[in-house]
């Protein structure tokens, strides 16, 4: 059984096709990077899988079952720019929101939920910021709050949209430690990633995407110069393939 | 209760119901939609009057709620069809409002409903039109507004968590399996009934200031949504009371004066708020 | 009724003038509205229109009589103040633009209502005719009003014509415009000011509440017929002109109906037609395009 299976996925904005004929599977307990140039449809893929965008066609199953949000097996970390940071709420409160699916209608968060949220804050080294309004946090701290929130969702499969963008080194390390811990616990993490240099180090599975699947498999097999060239076309000038000297 | 007492009570209920609902509009950046709905309900009220041939509150409530949903839906459909959002709002509500005004002038001239009423409400007449409820003589409009306020409060208390989450991060709400669209329409329904409840008191346009201004003041004072709701109601009540006495003092429209009072309160908050004020910004840059 | 309109248009010079001025107004707001739409400033126009009401009332309280030019200057002043306040609120607080627009719009309108009730409750204030500004009453315009309005509208159209390519660049790519050495700040200010002036000259015919519609609806309708700004501006001007003419005629003939709502409903009719039949992205065009594409896909065996 795979963590994610996508069959015959097509997505179009207005009249323009964004994703065409996406077929792929992502194995359980993997750390998967979705990699591709700008406009390749990486975020679109995640959003279409999770039903936030209309699909022209396609079947999605997660852990062998058609995707249904009510099963609560999916955690999602949006791009940092997608929420209103002026919202009247603090860090702890945002993390608690991850529990809302478990709490259910008409009920308030229990002591246990709050304890879980505090624990997640602590795990990401953020306990002293619990009462901060979220705008008053740095970019990396904001990202860590989002991750802590995904953590308390207690999901099986996590989708993260560019979690490493604009974060400091400390946060980057905290994130990658967390991803590895999740994997160890038997979870699957699927990450839209833009920094090619770190792909082999962080991820064991890679999906190369440019409007359709170019390649999909274990990172060491997929992350080759030829396939990357095929994904990025002529735009790969700044990148040197694994093994070569980093430059520029 | 005295004549003045009823007016003050009605005005305060407008402040409370609009203040509560308005907070969610502000944090969801949907105040323009509320502006559109409050203009459109004029058409709903006129149509309800023309169909039922009565100005009974229930018909008005139904007409306005229906037109509120139609407005929200029409704006959403135009937006989905590729019209940019501000333009789709601008098209829908001006058209509905225009049709409403034409219908009033053509068919409803000689009744209680007139254009001036739509503009500034007739809060001064509310205490004369009473109804016996449980042995009390209560003005009809006040009774309706009381029910609406309690209803809005209940909805907000019951669905507080869901309203908050869908406002902050609709994407997460979707992955948690919350009915995001349904909650959106629920809120728009609340806006419609609040607007129609306030219609008699402040009219279709000035209700916008009661929806948006108290919430904005509160937004500058606190970082917690629950406190923002509370402050917003307090600002709503203050605007109502100050507005009423201001209107008496200068012999002007009560609704207009309430709106002006809310504006003055905002100006003061804007300058002096301890957290997010002009003064604080100025002091920080100066030091 | 059509006959009546026609004869009135042919034989009554006053009607001719009113129709001419609403036509010019329609053109000016179609043209300026197109730019405002693309700059995503349409709803600021709405705020400006509502904010004009207190300006008119204050000017009236000062001079004590209804002299259009002075009233319009008052309206321009408060209209500009409104745009400035919206910018200031969004720049200095965390309040978003939509809420800032709504606040300014409704509070200024509230102040306008306060002043208006003050004026009408004064001795002989009832005859001020200021409430015509709320929904517009083209028939109530005097010959002088008409001259003022037509003159200003003509001027606006001329300026828009002269500055067409600069504004186009400014809207499409402000950074590039700055690099090309255009006085971006000056052009921006000029545009905002002219937008305010357009709204202000429109309020006597269309009224403060609905004036925004005349900025938005013709412009967005034009969008369904062309992808080129120059054509869009011309078509929007044409739709604005038609709405103005139709609204003014119906309103002058069947007495008592306010002009504004009639103009808006006519414009909305034009929008529905454009939305359905427009050759660029119109509904029918979209449906046929979709059918052709599906057939092509079927043909390819997908």
C-alpha cells in the first residue's frame, strides 16, 4: 500500500493546462521532495490532491483509500505567505487549531489538547513565544509554528509547501530533525522543495515535476543530471549535479 | 420603559449584533461583501413587500436573507467566471440597489417604506410600533433585533472555533474536513439578518459603519479574537449612545450621528491605542 | 413613451443639454473607470462618491445657496480627503484596504446624512435640493450646471487622451515606468485627482451611492469585447455614454424617477449582454471554445 497514489490527474486554470496526466505513487514512510522549476505546478499538485483546487479529472487515494478529509489522516503546512499574519491570535492558539479536527463540533479544546500544543511548541524550541501575536515572530519562528501545528494534527501523511523558504539555519535544522522524527514514527512527509542542493541530503524519495511527472523514485535513482536537465530544460544554468563541485 | 429607553436599547442592540458579526468580516477581509449585502437587502425588502404586500418583519427577514445569499452567490459566480473581485462586488450591489430604488419609487411610494428610510432608518419611530409579547408592550423592531442578536450570539458561541479557523487558514480547515463553504454562507446569512434587523434603525447604508468601524477599533486594541469580539460590542454600544445624544444635541439624524460617533471613536483609537496607534508609531520613530 | 422621448430630445433644448452632459459624463467615467478597474481602484471610487456628500453639505452651509461649482469643489475636497485617509489607515495600521474603504465610505456618508438633516431642518433648507445628490436627478440640473458638467467631463476625456500611453505603462508595470524616467508619483496623484473629479461631476446625475457603478460596469463590460486597452477605453466610453443617455432620457420623461438607478440598470443590462455575447471570454464564446476543445480531445482518443 502506498502513502499516495495519483491516477490520471489533470488540472487547468481558466483555459490553460497546469498539470497534465499526472500518474504516480509515493511509498509509505518516505521523505519525498517534489522538485521542479517555477510554474511547474508543484503547489498546484498538492492543492489538487487535497481538493483545494478543482481537478478536471483524476483519482487520488491516500493510504489505499479515496481521500476524504474526514478521515483526518492528512496534515498540511501551507506556504507561509498564505495566511494573514495580522490575525488576532497567538502562537499557541495557532497550534491548537491543528487539534480542531479531533476536538469536533461544539466542543472547546481540552486540557489534553492544550498540553499537546505546548509540547509541540517545546519540541520546536518555541515555548517562550506561546503568547506572541504571530506577526511579532520571525519568519523562521512562524514556520516552526506551522510545523508544530501539523505535528499536533497527528496525521499519517504530511504535505508541506516550501517549508524551507526564507528560514534561518536554526529553523532549517529544526525542520529537518522533525521530518526525520516523523519518518521514524512511520509517517510519510511530502515536501515541495526548491533548493536542489539539499535534496539528496534531506530526502530519500524524489518526484521531478514539470506539468507532468518527469521522474519519480528513490532519490539516488532520480536525482541525476540528465533527468534534472529534462525537468528544468535550459534553465538549470546555476546548478551543478551531485558529486560535482558547488559553485556560483 | 420610556420612549428614549426603547430607542437607546434598539441602538445598542444594533451596536452589539453588528459589532460581533463585523469582527469576522474584518479578519476575513470581507467587509466589502458586507457592504454589498447591506445595500442589496433593500431589494430584498422591497421584493418581500411587493410579494407579500405587508411590512411584517418575518417577510422582510426572509426576503433579505434570500437576497443576501443571492448577492453572495452572484458575486462568487462572477468572480469564478473571471471578473476581478472588487468589480464583481461593484456590479452586483449597485445593480440590486438601483433596482430596489426604482421599485420603491414605482410601486411603494405611499407606504411606510420610502427611499429616505432606506438611507437613514427611522429609529425615532420604532417605539410607536409595538406588539404585546408575553405581557410586555415591546416595539416590533426592537423585539426582532433582540432575537437576531441572541441568534447571532448563539451561532458565534457554538461555531466559534470553526469560524476562527476558516477565517485564519481555510486551507487547513479543508484538510481537517470542515465545510468551509457552508461556514462562509452561514456568516453571510448572519450578515444579512443583522443588516435587515438594523434596517429600521439605521437604514441599509449606515449599517455598514456599525458593522465595520467598531470591529476595526477593537482590531487595533487586542491580539485575541475573543477580546476583539468583546471590545467590538462595547464600541458598538458606545457609538450608539454617543450618537443618540449627539443627534439630540444638534437636532440631526440619529443614524447618521451614530455613524459619525463610531468614526470619532475610531479616530481616537487610531491615535491613542496602546498597541497599534499613530502616537506609538510616532514615539518609536522619534526615540 | 419612446415617441415622447424622441420628441423631447428633438424639440426641447434643455433635454438636449442634459442628455449631452450625461453622455459626456458616461464617456469620462467609462474611460477613467477602465484605468481604475485595471489599477484595482474601482471601490475607492465608491468611497470617494459617498465621501462627496459631506463636502457638498459643508460647501452649502458656507455659501448658503446651491451653486454647483462651489459645491463640487467641496465634494472634491472631501473626496480627496477620503482617498488620503484610506491610504493613511492602511499604511499606519494593520487594518486592510477593504475595511479601510468601508469605514471611510460609511462614516463620511454618515456625516453627510448628519449635515443634510441639519440643512433640511433649517429654515427654507428644504428647498436646497441637496437630496438630489443622493440618487441623482438629471432633470433638476440648470443650464449652468449642465455647462459646468459638460466642460469638466470634456476636459477629463481630453487629459485621458493625452496621457493615455503614460497611464497605460504606469498601470501595467509601475517599476518599469519609474525606470523609464516617468514622473510616476505625479502621474499617480494626477490620476487619483482626476478620478475624484470624475466621481464628483457625476454625483448630480447619478448620485453619491451609485456613482461607483458608472466607473465599474462600463469598464468591465468592455473587457469582454477586447484585449487591448485602447479599444477597451473606447468601448467603455461608448457603454458609459449609452447608459447616460438612456438613464437621462427615461428619467426626464417619466417624471420623478431618479436618474442614477436608471443609468445603473441600463449599464447592468449592457454588462449582461457583454458577459453573455462578448467575443473575448464571453459566456457563449467560452462554451463553444470548450466544446471545440472537448471534441478535439475526443478526436485524439483521450
